[in-house]
């Protein structure tokens, strides 16, 4: 009888080890692409890109597709501040970055437009930060949409100090492009601290 119980306990431990190993192996599928390191839990409704380990250069990572329940489509990649983008006012150490002259590992060009989708439902209290040193003076258009067709546009002139852009309507998705008539293209852009409730 004791041998049978020990055998079952041994089988149970083996099963636990197998499940833990399978979970650890599956952890790489975090939606970030070829990202070194793992994901730690983030506060719901806040995406600051700081809960993943990222390099400082586009050539060392892939474009960002999904993080903390938010979907990203475009050329943006989560990068570490060691890439020296020359901006201030973001949460350290990472942000979403774009550079129309850079290529990611995927391969892909890290350029606008970038669309941020908030899980397919409307959210209120949506704001995010944008800035650029290399493309200072560029004007970006943020086109926010919601279920039901209502939309709202915001224009922001980029500078090295990150600026907060807020929306007064519930938002499902935000498409970021260079605004028509911008004096310079929005080639190098940093996005961080997305909040929604």
C-alpha cells in the first residue's frame, strides 16, 4: 500500500513538473515577437512597455504585435532607452519607438502609421504620451475611433519633451499618422504611458 501511494505521489510530481515545463516553454509566445526575457504582470489599463526586457536597437528585436491585452499594428517596436532617442518625460526604461529609416528583425520598416487597438471595446479616460527629438516639429494626427462610428482627431507637434494626448470620447482604437501639411515627416517617434479605463 505504501509503495502504491509513493508511486502516485511520484507520478503527481512528475505531472506537475511537466505542466510547469510546458508553461515555461509557452511563455515565449507573449505576442511581442522575438523578445529576450519574459513578461511580468502589468497594471490593467496601463501599458508602459516596462514589464518586458528589450534591446535599444530596432535590428535586435521585432515589431510589437500585442502586449498587456492591447494590439499594435504598424512598424513600432518596444525599445530600451539605451537607444538614445533624446526624449524626456516617459516612464523608464522602455517605450514604443518608430524610425522610418530603421529595419526590425521580422523584417519590417519601423515607420508610421501605427494603430493601437484596445481589445475591440470602447474605453474612457484614454491618454498616451508622444515625443521626438530627431523629428521635432513634425505634426502627428491621432485618429481615435469607437464602436458606433464616432471619431475624434487630435494633432500634436512633436518635441523632445513627451506630451500627453487625451481623448474626450470612449475609444476603441487610435491610428497615428503624420498630419497632412506637417513641416517635417514624423520619421522618429516615441510613444509611451498609454492609459485607458
